C-alpha cells in the first residue's frame, strides 16, 4: 500500500513520541508498505523568530522557513528515523521541483503560511519509496520570487496523497478527532456531513482543515483517510489489518 502520513508538531516536540513513531513506521516498511512522511513546524518557526534566533531584518530572515523547517526540524526527524534503522531522506518542496506553489495574495490566519500548493510532482518521492526509503517532506517550497515559502502542511500532505495516487492518507493529530453535538468523537464521518460538523463552535480551525483535506483526497481517488490521535500511535502499523476504535475515519458518502 502507498501511505502518506502527516505528523503534527506535537510529535516533533517530543522525542519519546518520535521514537514510537519511528517504531511504527519501521513496522509499516516491514509489511511492504511505501510511505511518505509530511511535517510542518510553523509554530516553532514563529517562536524562534520571536526569540530572535533567526534575527535579521527585525527578527526575521527571508530564508527562515528553509533554515528552520527544512533544516533544523526536518533533519531532527530524519535523524530519529535513521537511528531506528529507517532509510529516511529529508526533503523540502524545492528539491527536484517536487512542489509548485502560488503565493497567497491575502493575509491568512495560518501562522507564517505565505503560499499554497499549486501542484505536486511525485517522481522523486516515488523513486525513493520504490527502493525502500522514506521521503520526509517539510512544508517549504520555492516560489517564482526565488523566496522559500511556508505551506499548510495538512494541505501539502493531501496534495501528495492525490498526486501519488495513495491508498491512504493518515493524520497523526494531537486531537482525538471531530466530535458530534454531545461531545462524542465521531468514529466515522461521511464527507457530506463535514460542512455540518465544521460549523460547530468547538471545532478547531486546524481540524476543519484536516476534514476538508480528507474530503478532497477521497474525491480525487485516495482510498482511505483517517485522523489518528497520538495517544493511539501504536495502532498506526495495524491500520490495514485491525479495527481501530479511536480517531475518525472520513468516508465517502454512499
């Protein structure tokens, strides 16, 4: 199976969870799956900029996304995976022109996100996967203005899943999943009910984005989409073989 796994920033912040993720990823590879990992980290970027770590031009540098997300964050993750015996390859969207972007013209509510995905060309991702490696893709790409831009990592993961014709898109989330009106986590959510669910006052914007990405992925041929809480990360390697009673599987309306 071809799997795209998007990991949340909480994973990146916790080495114990990172090692658990590496163990599960190793199991997936042993089972013969091909896996692409997508990550963000724009919150860390903002913190470093605020603390002056990327100080220049008033606390920011034009290449801060490249240095922090495709550098520090990406290589830390690759290092953890390598230590677990996984042949991981750290990349960003600019490598091999994997990701084409368009710069956003209006201010967004997303921290440091300055562009959106126009297209993903998975040739080099596939080349790594078919030889047993794992591409680890940071949410950074190069624009026509020759600047590196941050992307919404959830939407990047969805675009990768669609362009690669993935069998499944999995979001490892620090949330249990969307809830119904009485507060119960929805184990299954039909795409036709997403709008109704996202109108709820309690749903976080990043969860609404994940649901929309799941909808678009299913609409464009990805076979399965799931939001899996970090508390159940040990279920990741049994995604295709066991019933998982946590998180939310988004399914196409029949």
